[in-house]
C-alpha cells in the first residue's frame, strides 16, 4: 500500500514561519557571539553556552512539534483505514449471506404454499452474518443502506418464521426484489470503501 505524505497549506505556512524564526534567531545569536568574542569578556563562555542552549531548544521544539503533528495525523488516518477495512469485511459477509438467501428465495419461485417450499424457506434462509455484523457497521454505511438491510432481514425473518398460511406469493416476490436492490447497493458501497482504503 502506497502511503503519501500530504502537507497541507496550513502546515506548510507553520513550517515556513518556524524556519524563518529559527534562521533569524541563529543570525542574532551568531552576531552576538561574534561581538562578544571581539570584546573578550570573561562571561563569554557562559553567554555562548546559554545562546546555544536556547537555539537548540527552539530547533528541537519545532522539530518535535512537526514530528508529533505528523504522527497524530498518521494515527488518525490509520484508524480510519482500519474502520473502513472492518466495515468492508462485514459488508462482504452480509453480501454473501444475502446472495445465498436470494438463491433460496428464487428456488421457490413460483411460490406455492406447499410443505417443500415452506420447509426450504424456514430451514435455509440465514441471518447469522447480519446478526454478527450489523453492530459493527460504521458511519461509512449510509442510513439508507442500513435501513434497506434492516427491512430485508425483517422480510427474511417473516419468511423464515411465519406459518404457511401467512406467506404470500407477492411477499416472496417483494423479498426477492428487495434482496436484489440491497445487493446492488452493497456492491456500490464496497466499491466506494475500496477507493478509500
């Protein structure tokens, strides 16, 4: 994975100001040292040492600030990428489960209220990945997509758990159409997430 170091305009201005201030301070420190050497005063060594410590402290502080700022930004970006990876993995599992459920639903179409069709729906429709992953989906999953998945899984629960007499041909068809709609939406969503990782 290629990671690019991005310097914002604001960071560039701060860096430029820091460099200018550092050079100005070094200039004044150097010219002060030269003047003191010309005068040959007894406290010359102490003054030079103090100015060196001040200049070194300023340079060290600026460098430490720049490094810490970069590390914080890199940490935040890495956390965002980890969240996206987690959501991507959960969405893939949910997509696989919906694909399987769609095949089960399509296998009973045209739906007839008979024991074979009802047994297939009750025993084969799955919601395990949804139950395990729904709470882990992050803010990168829009509310409309999440609501569509919730609606689909409610319809699947009805098909899976409702008595034979309550299941209707129209409801089975609507559930099939909803599953196709959600799969299409999740395909688009995974493509968006991949582009951000």
